[in-house]
């Protein structure tokens, strides 16, 4: 037999660990800054749904097995996957560097062989179920089914095929994982497992070595915990949780239903009759933020400007909502958004957001005068502007970029309009684009919004 065949898998697991660690690092909350959350104390146990696991520990033979082997070092590598908010699956490989005690008798080619040199391990899967948690501990019940390779060295091999005697078998295990909240949000814990693997059923084995053992391991799970992962655990996010799974094929979610009422609506569509993608995304965010439906009309003026920075799956977004009520009282709310964009579902999930009321430095009169002078509420969508069509062609859109897109909703008592602008600098000579660009810079300065890098335009 090939010597220690399962060790060849170690290199693969190590390579996977290194490559996936680099990828996972980019998905943590360090990707973007976020102000303190008053609920952060309750986010101790928001694990990332995918993990890379390392479990160094001690394997402890029990009963008859302890007569032939001493406690030995083992080192596990594996991957973890979230199944539900309380359940996850770990798969992995754990080589054991066995220390012999008494010689094990086996037969090979009708010859009795004695040896106390061997290599063992475990390859399989473990289901973990969260049974208890508080501020300091997170305890899981563990049950597993796995292959238990055990290769005993043949001291007198006649060829490379019989250099080891394989008495591998299948095994089951159960135990507990306990994660400790003592290293900030790093995932350190202790795993204690009992394992039964009936080695003694192998026909080549003469010695009755039994099959009972235990193990105690230090566990580390990467990446670290993050409050941005609460979408996978909080019941409040049930409606959007299913959209966080990225599919290998494009399965867009159903487009929103436009309210049927007496409000006159100007909502652009593609030549095939489909609604604009950014309109669909705006309605998704509107629902998650529990905002009013502007297509039902608003007395007297409602303007929403959605700012999308389409770079990667984890994106930053903004919303400015301007309201003028029937008493001419004006208010502006600025919302910053941390978004997961699932391109396979055409869906934006708001992981977190925070709101701020804003007042323009120049005063509301000057601010509204500028809004009206630039005729922002009457702008067409960029795709319908004649000069834009002349540059790109009829029904051809310049969407091949990752620049800032501003989507605007305007609602009055009897009318609703949606339009969008993108690639401001390329089309700066078009009057409508230039007016939108000037107002964008004006309101960002006057309302004290986040200062954008010039490259976004």
C-alpha cells in the first residue's frame, strides 16, 4: 500500500487555507469604517457564515487502544459552513502523529508482523449545534461521521506496495465546542470529542486494540466575528437573508409592483419593457428601510437621491431624503448604508445603516433656490437625453463602468418621477448632466455629506 496516503491531502488543505484566508479577510468589517453601534454589545457571537478552521490538540487513546499508543499530537485543518443560525457544518482533515507504546501484531502475505510505528488521522464532517451562549461563552454540541485512517509501518517490506499495513475504518464522534469571548472578536475555543472507530474488525489485525479514544483541541476559526454578520442571525432580517446566497447562475428576484392609483408616474423602462435596474434596487432598499412609498404621491414635495458606488459585493451607499410639507417646513435626512450586493439575484441587502438630520450651511431658502434654478426635479433620465443618444446610439446605454450612479425619485401630490445619472465627467458637456453634477457637489458641501473622491465621477 502507499505509505500514509492521506497525508497527501494535507498540502491541499494548507493551500486552501492560505488562499481562502486572503479572500475572507476582505469581507470583514474593516472594509469600511462604521460609527459605533449602541447595540454592539449584543453582537459577540456573529460568526461569518464561511470559515477556515485550525485545531491543534492531543489525541487520547482509551481502554485497549491505550495499551498500544500513548497520547499523541494531532493537527486539524478544515472548512466551516453555516447551515442555520444555530447549526453549522465543519469538514476537515486531522493527521495524528502517533507515539507507539507496545507493538501491534498484524498479518501480511500470511506473515505475522509486529510494529509500534504508525500514522493515524481523521477525515470527515461534524455538525455543530449551538446549545448555550452568554456574553462570555458560546457552546455547541458536536456529532460527526468520518473516515479513520491508520497505517502501521511494515518493518520488513518486500515492495513499496506493502510498506504499510492499512487497518483504516469508519468512526463516529460526539462532544462539545466552547468558544470564549476573551480575545475581542477573534474565534478561539476548546473542542472535546469522544470517538469510536472499530479498528479491531480488520482481518489483518491480530492484536485487539479496541477503538475508543478522546481528543482535546484548541480551535481557531477565521475570519473573526463581526457585527456586520448579524444579518445571518437576527430574525428581523428573515426577509432578506435568502438573498445573501450567491448562485452560480443569474436568477434575478421579482421586480417590484408599481402601485395602481391616480398618481401620474414617469418610471423609465428598457426597450424590452423591464424596469430599470436602479429603480428595482431603490425599491428593495426602500422596503428594508421601511420608508414611505413615493409612487402613492406626497404632499407637498419629496425628493430621494440614492447614491450607489458599484465596486465589489460589499458596497457603500447613501440616501438623501428631502421633504417639504404642506406648511412649507423643510427637512433633510442623510442615511449611510453598508450593502451586500448579490449580483446573481440582482438584490441589495442593507447590512447596517445610520441616519442623520441635516441643515444646509447656506440656509433653506438659498438651498431651495439652487434646486429650483437648476430645475433638478424636472430633469429627464440620462438615457433619454438626445445628446446622450447621439453619442451612444438609440437604446444603447453606457453602463460599462464602476462610477457613482445617482438615482432620483421625485414625488408630489399628483406626480411621481424616477431618473438616474452616471459618468458625470464623460458627459459634462450635456446640459442636463452638468446641472445634476453641479447640484450633487452643491448639496454635498452644504449638507456636510461625505466628501467623495473625484474619481467616482
